[in-house]
C-alpha cells in the first residue's frame, strides 16, 4: 500500500496504524503527520509487517514530515528494513606479508 500526499493530524490515538496480521509493504511518501498519539504507546505512525505472509514486505517513508507528537514516538516501526539499507558496507581489508 502507498500513502502519498496525505496530511494526518489531530488524531486522539495513532495517526497511521498498520498492525502485523496479514499486512504487507507500506510506503508513506510526501506526507505530513502531526498532533497525533497519546501516552507512551500510541504513536503518530505505527507500522508492522507480517513477515510470515509477506517475507519481502518492507516499510518505507520518504519525503515526509512527522512532527509535534502529542504522545508516543513520531514513528514506531516493527518492520524489516529494505535490504539495501541493512547491508553494512565494510572497508577493504588489507594484509601485509613479511
């Protein structure tokens, strides 16, 4: 699913909520979320992917502005990162022979 060019605001609990039961990939693009959340566990954006049903599912947020939460975190993700960002780059290893 893709959410594009949306504004979510003034929600008393979560602004965007995607629990992990049978949820695949989610992309939030060019969007704004503000004044959502409450307490410590209701976040402005909460996303989780069902890795059993959608093993390649990922959450992407790009070109978006999430700010001024009224509780919780701005973004809480329990989703795997895209593979291109999870691969750590390593410096080349050099060995010397005596």
